[in-house]
C-alpha cells in the first residue's frame, strides 16, 4: 500500500535549519498515513491511519538525517466498521500478528536548489521488508507560533505493489495490486541537550 509508513511510516518527514543534526518530535495532530486502491475498476477505496510514532533526525546543511516511523495498523479508518474490521483481519493488515508498519530511512535526496525531492528507505509490512521511495510533494521548515518551536513537515507519496509485501488478498480478482500511499507529517525541533 502506498503509505506511508507505512509511513507509513511514514514515513517520513524530516528537516530543519542548523549546522548540526537535530532531533524532532512528531506532532500527532498533523501526522497521518493514507492509502488508496482501485476497487474492481469502479470506486477507489481510501483509508487513513491516525496513529504514527517515531523518531526523526535532520541536518539541513549536511543534507543528512534519519527517520524511523511506525504506523499503528489497528488505527485504520476507511469509512465503515465492516470495512475497518476486514482491513484489520488476516486477509489484509493482520493487526493481531503485525500491529504496525515501519518505515526507516537514512537517505534524503535533494535537487540542485536544495529542495527535498525524495526519501529513500525500507518499509516493513506483514513482517516483510522491501525498498520504498517516498516522493516529496512539498516540504518546508518554519517557526510554529503556537508551539513556539521550529516545525518541519511535508507531504509524501509512493505507489507500491502490495503483493511484494505478501498482501495478496483478491489481487488477481481485482486485477490490480497497485496501492497509492501517502504520508503527511510534521515534527517539532526538540531543545538542544544541555
């Protein structure tokens, strides 16, 4: 699924100003993962995961950092309780056995102007880890007046073949295993250690 992180897992978001790597705390009010999948060539099934946790480090000057984000798969919401229950079942996310998705990255890609364009990492879903590239649709850092702290965040997306992670339910019948995943994330810079 196009997650993510997972995001998820999500992953994913990262950044800041400064010459040294800084740590960022994920803002749960502005962070979530989504998926969208074709339903038999008719409608598009969409879902959202509202519980995303993890750690972020970023050094804008060095263009380096780390992301380790988990998405709570039991927190899926797709518009109806029946559909939510099926998504949580062994057919799909199997949340009893695999309670989260995880996205880990240590490689951010910038264009010549210094704009973040991709985050390269690994996503683990259903116990299977595969490479995942999250495209950055937008990303910036700014001073958040309410939190009185620097915030960095963006909107990321990818398209995956869910069967690569072993999520095979009805893939042949539906004729399409492609899933669009997205991660919207913001994080606040933590105060420097004294």
